[in-house]
C-alpha cells in the first residue's frame, strides 16, 4: 500500500503539474468519468443484445 510520505509526494507533483486552481475541476471531471464508466458497465450486456436484434431486421 501507499504510505503517507508517498501520498504527499504524489499530491505535490499533481499540484505542480495542474495547479491548485485546476484541481477541483479535475476532480469533478474524474468523478463524472467514473460515474459514466460504471453506468456503461451496468448497461454493457444489453448493448450486445440490441446489436443482435439489428442484424435480424
């Protein structure tokens, strides 16, 4: 697992790369992406069934 020191170093690097003003926006977009990914996982098998139905028409 990651320790406290490593987490602080990674956090510092992220702040340097993106800047403190961009972090809330970055966190929001990551949360939206995760939610969309999870929703896609729930709907995954039904998409394949829909494709099969289109082929029979």
